[in-house]
C-alpha cells in the first residue's frame, strides 16, 4: 500500500529519472526491458568461479610433475602469511574443517555452544558427533550476522564457546564478541566460510578467534571447487585438529607433543585437501585482494545509485570493516517505505532483465535434524521464533555480483531499478 509519505519520496526519484525512462512502460507491461545486454554476455559478466588460463595451467603442471602433496604445505604457508596466524590446516572442505575444530575443542559432552541459526548446516550439525549442544542465536536484522544481544540472553553456566558466522561476507562485531567471550570465559570460534579476505580493524575474519574455518567450495569468495581451511591460535588446537583428519601428521609433531603417539591411526577420518584443489586455492589466494577489489568496487557503484531509492538498504557495515561479498549482492527491501510488495518488485525487475531473486536463507533451528532426540546425545536448545532471522528473510533480495568489468550492465541494472521505482504507483496496485 502506498502512503502519502512514500508517494512524495517516490515522486522525487521519478523526477530525477530521465524523462524517457519515466515514460517508458514497464517490461511487465510490454515495455522495452532496461537490461538489453544479451543473456550470454550477462552470464559471462556474472560468472563464478573464474579460473584463468594460468590457474588451469597450475593444475595441469601439478598433474604432470608428480609432486602432488607438496602443494598442501605450500598453500598452508601462504595462508598463514595472508591471515597473519601461527597455525592452519588445509581440509577437504569447510565442513571437515568444522568437524576438526569441534574435535579440537575437546569439551565434555553436554557443553553448550552458541551458534547462529542463520547459517549453513555445517556450522552446527557436526556438533552432534561430539556430544555438544547447539544453542540457537538470532540474527541482527541490520546485518544478517550473529546477534550478540540475543546471545547474552541465552547463555547459561554450561555454555563454553560460540561460533559466529560472517554472513554473506560481512564481518561480525568481532571486537565486541572477543570482549564478551573474555568476560564470560567462552572460547571464540569463527565460521568464516563466507568471508575469506574480509577484515575488522585490519585483522582478517577467521583470525580473531581461538579457532576459525574457511571454505574453498565453488561458490565461495576464494573458490577451489572443494576445500577448506582451519585456523588455530594454539599449537594444542592445531595438533588435535590435524591429527583428527590426517593420520600422517602426528609423526611430524614435536617430540613432546601428546598427539605424536597417534601416528598411523589419527582419530578416524581422513580430511586432507585434494592437492589439485590446493593448487587452485593457491592461485586464487595470489589474486584474492584484486578479485575482492573488483567485485566490491562494482557493488559500490551499483548500490550507491540503488540506495537513493526509498525502501532499499544494504547490510550495515562499520567504518572499520572491509567486507567481501559471497555469492550475491544482498539488499533489504522495506515494503512500507517503497509502497509496493517484494513480490511485485521481483516480478518487475525480472521482466526488466535483472537477475534478482528473494534471498531466503535457511534458519537452522527449524530443521528436523535438530529436533529428533535420536541423533543427539544432548538435545539442542531450540527457540520458538527468532524474529531477526524472520525479518531478514522477509526483506532480503539478491542480485548477482559482477565478476569482471561491467560498467554497461551496472548502468542498465541501475536504470531498471529507477524505472521500476518511477512506476511504483502502478506496482502498488499489483501488490
Ligand atoms: C557458513 C558456512 N559454513 C560452512 C560451510 C561448509 O563449507 P563446505 O561446503 O566447504 O563444506 C558453508 C558452505 O556453504 C557455509 O556457507
């Protein structure tokens, strides 16, 4: 429903739009779509991942030279430098890095861990193997990230750790979380699967906690098709996590290590990264800052235009943060301020040729796995509703990221949005 206030604000935007664009009918109503780039060109400019000829050559060279397993310590050395951390271990994916992290925690069964509901199942589900108890925490609707205020309300004397997740590549308030964990005696573990390369106060996400994990899965900001990394501040955590997933490593630990004796068996799983994935990850890491810069610059160019439109906003970012963007450019759409519905918005944008979609993301606490006692030694603590998660899923929409230079497409996307907003009275009738 359009209110007088939203109508007046909309009139200002409409006045700013070039006359031709304003009078042009919506593509929904047989007008010319604002995005005129052919679909194959559109797909090429938003393609992800992008493996350049040199990346492909690195994989071929490794196949040829037979020194497969040397790739893994090389990747680990480069990641340690990139992140500025003492210990890392490359794993076969982010999920196995999380499994290893929960093993490395070595907490007594029944220990509670504060986890976000707005995350992938891998952040939480592996806890069931170690008798740990997930306690679901809401998302801050302004950021999609772990809501520390809610965490303060659900902590108990059994709580031992927390695992914030940097949603869509936006860092959580890690300084506040570090202080909270120190004050309450919790171990801070980060799920940085979506935020490799993002920083707070110049320090990378995934490097703030006692442990952290990253994913190199295909859609991620540093893709190697499949792969992951664990970060450990203490040798003890590193040795437990490494011994858990790779039986060859305990033999390399220093003589006094309590985990050296587990050479030849490890603790059961085999979780080391595939050397070809390690080769791909090394190539991506070498150009990671440039890739982040390219994607971020183009998101800014587009969003600086779009955020002029009433009802559109983006994840709140503190000035001391450098974010990355995982998979999508996430925007929040406030129907009351815009004066028409999200359904009408998406329909109109899609007709204009914009690759827009609703950004609904799983709320883990709703899934069956966490509700059936047979899968858990100690049942998860599940809330009835998490209003922050619900608000995010009500408001969020996603646009593609421009992964190579796309000035023409950015202009066409901005024009499509401005055209849609110029027709909001019409769209309000559809709502
Ligand atoms: C937040 C989060 N954590 C963990 C994972 C698991 O990573 P992987 O797919 O590499 O196992 C993902 C992957 O989607 C993720 O998004």
